[in-house]
């Protein structure tokens, strides 16, 4: 690998080549080093080895988690896109507050190698900005971290730009940070695309392509990604989109999540978006088997959350006839992946089992 990508600045201190390798090895062997830091150092060692590829793990939100190999030159190309988009300079500071076990965390480290800026290492907790006392130019977070860091984000005193990935940003969260001084962006991407390939400023409907990326649709209305500098061939996704142009699209939902109720195809993510501002608390739209309809739409909530069941009626009135849930199912706990994505297939299995605590008919 080019020597340029053997140097990184961590927490204000620069490390290079053999010294960086020794630092990582010593830190990993030190019993006092927490696991989240060890995962960072292990990735750095993998980045510096002689292989042209990195092993990465998919989240498992849409199926079984799997290990894939990513080319290092693709990761460098992806990093350059983000560095160019945000005009990141070598005298800037970025924040790593995501697990280095997954692509979002790995790419923050690669961007620091490529961009030469300082990378502050923070434990990937629910509120990573709480302990940060320096000005951050750029950070990547999941929606839960953003929600827990609202005070710091709205004031804009700590972070200038945040990209949000790893899950859909709710309408409620978008509304909460609409007037924030920190500029927040929602990203579209996955492990296979080496982080994000499209981005939109929070509040905008349309995702716009990153440099050297273009889009088309297949016969299912699912997005097809063409990005020759980060992938060997076009990538066919299961994301249903409204394609505006080769460079822009609106995300609607996942093809594998479609509910077929009486021959009407329903995208649960679209229903969730329509009523997200009308229901306080976390909920998801799913389905259960129905003899006549095939599938029956249900709204799923957790037992411990303080919901007022009657208030859902006004939310349902905002939906079309075929979109309205017929039942509200109460379960003990939502099945989330390790990086906080809802496992919809597992959720449907819970609804079919005896694990449902009780059901309200509407």
C-alpha cells in the first residue's frame, strides 16, 4: 500500500508505519484496553497488512449476517468521495463513535488515513458527544445517538457536520433537529457499497449521488447502483425507490418487507413515515397471516413503553383504507441487530408465535 496511507493521527498524536503497528499490538495485548478500542486497533492492523482486501460483516438486518471481502482501493475511493463532499482538510478533527466491527466505523478510520485529519476515538455509546470538549468538523452516527445528543447538535457547539446511517431517520427526529446549527445528513449505503453512495440533507426528500455514482431501476422498481470505482459490477439492491434521475432518488422501502394484503402491496416503511409524527414512542408496521387476505397489517409496540392505545385511532385516520392496521400487537421487546436496525423477518416470526403479550383489534 502507498506509504501515504500508513500514517494516521489518533487523539491528536500521529503514528506511522512500524510505530503504528507496535502501538496497536501493545494496546491490544494490554488487559486494560477496552474491547471497543481493541476493535479499532485490530482493524488498523488489518488495513496495514499485505492483503489487498478487508473482511467486513453485514449487519443482518435483512437476513443472516455474512462476511464479505472489500478491496482496499475501493475503500480509499469511497473515503475520497466523502472527503471531497465535506471538504475535509488535514487540520480538521473528526469523531469516531461507531463500532469498528462494521463498515461505518471502519470507513471513519480509512478516511482519517486518506484525509490526514485528526480522529478522536470515543466509545460507541448512546450519547457520544457528552464527553467531547473539542470542535469536531465531521462525525458519523446512528439515529439513536443523534436522538440522545440533541442538545449538543441543536446548539452546534461541538460538531459542524454529522452523517446519519444505520437506519431510517424518523420524521420525529427530523423535526427535532430541523433548526439545529449542526448540519445533519442522512446517508444511503451498505457494506457492499463500501459505506454511503448517496446523501441528503436532513429534511430533504431526495437522495443525491456521491461523486462517480449513478442509479437506475430494475423491473421491481428497486435501485441499481453503478459505481465502478467502488464495485466490480452494478449492484442490484432490494430498495424500492422513486427514481428522479440517474443521480437522484427517493427511498420508499425494502422489497423484501412488502406486505401483500388482499392483493394490495403495502410498503411498511411508507406507513411508518406517514404516522411517525402522530405516534409517540417506537413502533413498527408488520403483518400476520390471514386466511382471506393472505397477510394482515398490524402495528407493533413494546409492552414497557407508555403508549395510549386510543390515540392510535387518529393516526390511522391519516392512512388510506388499505394501509390501516387491523390490529395492534404488543410484544416484550423489538428484535434489533447489533447496530440497532430492526430485524423485520424476526419480528414477523415473533408475531406468529406465542410471544405476543396481547393484541388490540380495531
